[in-house]
């Protein structure tokens, strides 16, 4: 016999995971355009001041949302590092 409560929870988790993937895809589409712009205009692929501002902002949001700020920083750092990698790649080929 299936546990309907567990199935509903899992369905919600699956929907959230799908939304996260689509949100990340949209974010990377925009950051790709940023990387292309930076390459064309000679801007560096990384912006440490922007990164710090974003990390501080998202740590505060995480705290407000009762999410571990350290986790949110690790998650954002992973994304930022991937974006910078793509920006460097665009600069090398663009």
C-alpha cells in the first residue's frame, strides 16, 4: 500500500527540483550574455566586489528564510565559480 502523504511530499520535492533546474538554466543564460559582454569590452571575468556583495546579500536572505547561511554561501560560491569559468572560456574564444 502506497503512503499517499509521502507521495505528495515527494511530488512537491520533484516540482521544486524542476523549478530549480529551470531557474538555474535561466540564470546561466543571462550570465553567459554577461560573459560575452565582458569579453567584448575587455572586462575581467571575475568581479570580487560584486561577488562579496552577492554573498552578503544572499547570506542575509538565507538567514531571513531560516536557511543555513553557510550552505547558501557554498551554493552561491559553486554557481559563481562556474559562471567565472564560463566567462574565462568566452574570453579565451571570443
